């Protein structure tokens, strides 16, 4: 595959970049990322991946755009209120970059559909907002041997880690089980600062880009935490894969 003149111009700041170049850009154009959640994290992640020329972006979310989303979910605008989030997201992504393919699914990801949805994708982003979905994504990605970036945000705090098959622990190795329903307040109750979603979602996009181009260090085997109020980033080394983990054991 050769880059067209238009692609050479559009991606020129990647192409001159040591570590990306024409070969790296081709890897992005041939790459695919599936994003679960078109909300606070999914918005910046999807927009940066689209702008970067990641050739195929899948995105799943069952919700429609609500006024209370717009404080942080920057892929949607006031004109999108009431629309399916994935359709609003698809329109924004293609307006940023018509050079890519977007596969939009207005579904809630569940046990029955997740393996079909992520099948064939190179990398998955967990941009979900609840523990049940985070464990579901982990278990499916480990089983399907698909690398993924986990992220979570609450208030002024964010965290992320990356799972790559055979490298480092999975999300379940660390957190074992979802907390009981109601034990941890959700975003509706605690709130979340908008720009935090931009920081953490953009870092998820960065993990996907590094994985696709095969350069740099991923957040495998460690958890990066960000305390936005105190401008404090920490990279915490995680324990090795847990031997009796019910999901990644033997994988
Ligand atoms: Zn595990």
C-alpha cells in the first residue's frame, strides 16, 4: 500500500516523526481498534485515533446523548441531544477524517455479543463506566487474546493499565471481583471533572497507537494513576500474573 498525496499531507507530522514514519503510518492505516463506550473516555480516545488515521474504528454504546453528558463527552455537541451516541460519534469521527472506516453499534456490550464485536480487531479500549462491564471486557479480551487498555475515572482521579496476552497481569488478577452493587458510588453521584476524561482517554489512544506501530513502552504490568487536583502522576508496578486467576490462568 502506498500513501496518496492527500494522506502524505494529512499525516505529515506523523511521517516526519522518528518512531512513526511512513511505515508506522501504514500500520495505523491498516490497524483496527474497538472502543467500548462513546462517553467521557471514548470521546477523546476515538477522536485522536480517527485523526491519527487508524483505519478501522469500532464503537459500541447503547445510550443516547443527554444534556448532562456534554460537560465532558466532547465527541457530541448540543445539536446531538437525543441522538444515539454511536451515530453522533460516527459523524464526528468521519468529519475529522473521512479516510477511515467507522463501525458503530448501538448495543450494550454483554456476555452474548462481546466476542463477536471485538473479533478481528487489533486492540480494544475499555471506555466503560461500570465495574461489571470492565470485568466483562477483561475476561473477553483475555479469552480472545486481544490486547486492551483499561481505564477508570472518578471525581479528580483516573487510572489506566494495558493488558497484552502473555505479558503481565490481567485486570482480574489485580481486582478479582466487581464490588457488590451499590458499594462504590457511580459517576452520577460522585461527578467527574471534564478535562480528566481528556487526559485519560487520550492516554488510552496513545497506548493503542504504540501497540499498532510497535514502538515504545506500554502500561503492561503497571497501573498509572493521575490525581488531577494535585497534578500527580504515579506509575505503580503491579504484582505478577496471579497463578490462580480464573481468567488468564494458562493463557
Ligand atoms: Zn488474570
